[in-house]
């Protein structure tokens, strides 16, 4: 599995435009065989939010959004990249982004999941 983590610097005054952009890309990822885990935009923090590790935690920026999506493997991801480039919905989303500039920067990081270890596997590992 290959998972892509995207971190956007958004224009908070153009949040509705960004949400539209996000919904289009969620559809496109699914259309081409991926699993979209969602886009996440700034929201109100609960009044009692405290840091688990005082002294090293800090409030995040109010202009950051993130997204996660996965494909079964690199080959599936590369196929998606080739095919989506000519998709009319992709071209329209790109054009709309260029009109709105709803985000000013993004970073892309490819990740792998850390999975739970099954109870049987734990015993085997403990005896090795």
C-alpha cells in the first residue's frame, strides 16, 4: 500500500473554494481505484483541549489543511497519475484552482501504515 499525505497552506477567506476542490479530488481518487481518507480543514478546538506533553506541544496554524489517500501499490498510483491527467474533471478542477488560488503551497509525503501486530505474532516475536 502507498499512502500520500498532503499538507496545504490555504487561504482561510477562500475556504469554500478549497472545500469544492477537495470534494472533486476525493471523487477522482476513488474513480481511479484509490481510497480517499478525507480532507481536514481548520476547525474550532474544544475549550478543554490541553497538551498531553506540556512544554513541547503548541497550537497549529489556522491556515493548514491536510488530506490522505491510498492506492494498493506504486503501480496503481502511477496508473492513476497517468490517467487522471487527461480526465475532464481533473482539468476543470485545475482550472478552477488557478482562478481561485484557494491554497498557496502544498507538501506531499508518501507514507506507509504502522499496523497492529496480531496477538499470535506478539508471542512469536517475544520468544525469538
